[in-house]
C-alpha cells in the first residue's frame, strides 16, 4: 500500500493492517503456549479485548488470577506487549487480546 501500511496474518487466521514502521513481530514456531494469569488484584479481573488497546478495545470476557489460557500470538501497541489468547471452557470459547504483563 502507498501509505506504508501492510497486512499481517495472525495465527488465528485474522488479518490486521498497520503501518510497518510501528510493527514488531517474530515468527512463532510453536503453535500454542499455555500461560497463567498472575498479578491481578484479588478483587479485580483482567479484561480480554477485541483489540490490543485498553482505551479502544471492547471487553469480550474477563480472567482471574490462576486462569490458564492458550497464547496463540502477540503484538506490541504503544510499547505495551499484548497476547492474543484463546479461552475455551464449559461456558464459552473466545479469542481476544490481553496485556502480557499479567501472565507468567
């Protein structure tokens, strides 16, 4: 594209567009990494969003400390690392973005 915007394919099959001067990525040879939610206050939750940004991403579900998720991708937005997580349990199956600093 003429405005330096490229399309990037995420491991879940979705595509995102971004100016390539703002994108950092790596090939993820492993398909899935299991991570545990940590560092969330006892009376709080970690929001999973439809976009990797706390201000414009809509909340699609929430996680508590000790919850396990499959990490299927990652990106950086405004110097903050985000994980693309897949959650599947008896209530629902969701894929969305969560701040990587809350995972071990």
